[in-house]
C-alpha cells in the first residue's frame, strides 16, 4: 500500500513519511531550537542544527580527516579528492560536483533571481545567499570564537577561523607537501605545479581561481554588483567602488548659499568668495585684487609662468 500527496502527487511507502512531507506544503515548522529560537519542519533537521551550537561534527573524510555535521556533506566533499564532476552546464560547459550547484549556476545564464529580501527588495539566485544577506539587516552573528570573542554569521566561517588559533592546516599538497588551512588555498597552490589556469571560453590563463572567476564574467555577462544609488550593474566589486565615488563626491562639499557642490574643500572655498566678495590675492604692480590665484595669473603679465 502506498500513500499519495494530494498537493503534488508524490508517492510515499507509509503514512508517517507522507505526513512529514506534507509539511513542505503547509510551511509548518513545529520544532524550535532552545538555543537560538530557529524553527525546523522536522526533528531530524533540528538535531543536525543543534550541532552548530555544540560543535559536534561526527562525520569525517577518511582522506584528509575533515569533519562534517552531516553524512551527505562527506559524500559531497569526497568528490574534491576523486575529481568527479558529473553535472555539466549546456551553456558554457562548466562542470559541477552537485546538481544543485549546477541549477544555481544556470541562473547566471538565465538571469533568474527567484529569492528576494522582504526588507530592501534585493534579489538573489539562491536561498543561501538570501539567508546570508538577511543577517545584514538583523545584525545576527550567532557564532562566537571562544578564544578571541570574534563573531561570525555562519558556523563554517567560525570553523575556518578557529584554525588561526589551533594552527591546523588539514590540506596538504601531494607534490611538495606544503600544508594549508583552507582547501581553496590548496587549489590555488596546485596550479603552480599543474599550470592549470585556462579560461574555458578563450584559453586565457590565470594564476588564481578568483581572477579566473572574475574573467569568466566577461563571457557570461554576469554583473552581480549593483549600485544602490542608480541601479547600474558591475562585474567586479572594485569597479562598483570606483563608480560610487561619482555619486558620493556631489555631497561632500556643498555651498550653503546656493547649494553648488564641489569635489574638494579648496574648490568650495574658492567658490565661496563669489558670495563674500573676498579677494585675497593682490597684484603688487597693478594694485588689483582677485578672488583666486589662477585669476591673478591669467590677468597679470608680471606673474611668471
């Protein structure tokens, strides 16, 4: 005997599993954490969540001994060692270890951003990015280092940070045996030995994966950084920072007489003399006063170049 969900038609082998599944439609989250108040749809999810508070990581990789809170995370992690990337993007050929990561990647090509912040309206390609963004509004940093007191928004960030204190470097190069605290640093280092740095689209080579990632946006057209003043999009955060200055300088030095705005205080001071009539620069030969020294230089032939 099987049990069918009347909402989506999915079939389950018993009533208890159907009941647990049904919560995904109702949005019910009856299980709450007594440490932080976060709620979950079932007891097993709550149990896994508790490990973020206790620090328990019962599952470990038998290759590098990295530990995890879930067994599924170990299986995903193992593909780093095997090099398995079975999921390929049919737009650009990029390959991924997980189908969910491919799904998120495809939104780069489609432009789809289905998750939106109910505080500021900003949209995101995946739910995890939205959850991380929401902590900007709440200021939530629930994960604290018991060594130095530094707080983090994510448990993974705290776990990485702790290696500063412990000196742990679990990732080692199998060519020269150099060790690293982060797997991303090991991957960047390995390119010294393999020389692997090419762009899949044009073959251009890069030393760091971050540089290659930024370059790839030239081909994909991805512009993830948005100016909150005018809405213009940019492919790099540094370009956005430079662009923001075109907005910010307008309000740095504003005249309180006529509301004209200037880039520097010196320019504002020179302008202000048009209101006060002050002429501090005098020509000794002609006995005339000028509001700015440039005006004096252009008018008086006795001023040397």
